[in-house]
C-alpha cells in the first residue's frame, strides 16, 4: 500500500514541480537525477504522513468523540447518549413485560423483544443508534396497543398513576429531550465534517475509521 501511495504522490509532486518550473523560465534547471531523487524523497515523506500520521490523528479524533458518546460531557451526572440509551432500554423492557404479562405476546411484542436483545449486544455506535431507533418505534407500537387494551378494560386512557404510562413518558423524554438535545451531536458533526474532507475521506475507508452517528432520527 505504501508503494502504491508513493507512486501516486510522486506523480502529483512531479506535476507540481513542472508547474513551478514553467512559471520561472529563466531559473536554473535542476539535474534530472537530482530532481528524480528529490521527487522520490518528498513523495515517500508525504506517503508516510498519509499512511501513518494521518490515520493516527483521525483515529484519535474519533476516539475522543466516541468517549463523549459513551461518557457524556459532564462530570456531575451521567449525561451521555449511551447512558440514555441504556435507560431507554430499561423503560422499553418494562413496557414490554407489563404488556405481555397482561395481554400476552403479539407480533409487536416479539419485534420489540428482538430489538431490545440486539441493542443489548451492539457495540458500534452507528449500530447502537440504528437499533435504538427500532426499539423506540417498537416500544411506541406496544404502548399504543396497551392504551387500546387499557381503555377497553377501564373505559379511560392510562394516566400518571399507571406504571406503563410512566415508563413511556420516561422513554419519550429520553428520546426527544435528553438524547435529541445532547452536547454529543455538535462534536459528532464537527468530526464527521473533518472525516469527509481530504485526505480523511480517503484514509477513513482504508483504515476502517468510520463516521459517528450524526443525529437522532437519521
């Protein structure tokens, strides 16, 4: 890979030197051998920077943003996206368990069960947020089924005295307030912008350094 990169860089350096020489027609022309050696040395140095230094810097940048995703921006309390995802999963599990205990399993509960289980095993941030979206939608579906059954049984909507209502209220708040307005997203947007610029947009795919989740609902 380094040899291929050196050859690519060599061609770019030669083009640059040719343009520079053309702009100075009366300048002393360098000896061809010296010129070729200079091109090779410069190309090798640039290739090393692209293949060693740049990936380390990009990976370090991603690790810092990943840390904010996992640990949050505050030392006073747990305010991380990952923390709220865990709390959301707990609330969704309570909704699921209460529904199935009262009304049995349905396609919606089985789908929610699968989403919760997969979310619990996920480690990649992009996969976590994809599964979190699935879990949230699934919990919403199960809660609406619960509301319908509850109203049929009692003649009224569940209110603040009902545990499932409280669980859904918490889940809704985590999604629309605590996660949606989290300080992580600004840092992720800046990292993703850097990841999309050259040479990071070439280095990232080569070394498996991907983007971070961009926003809730994406």
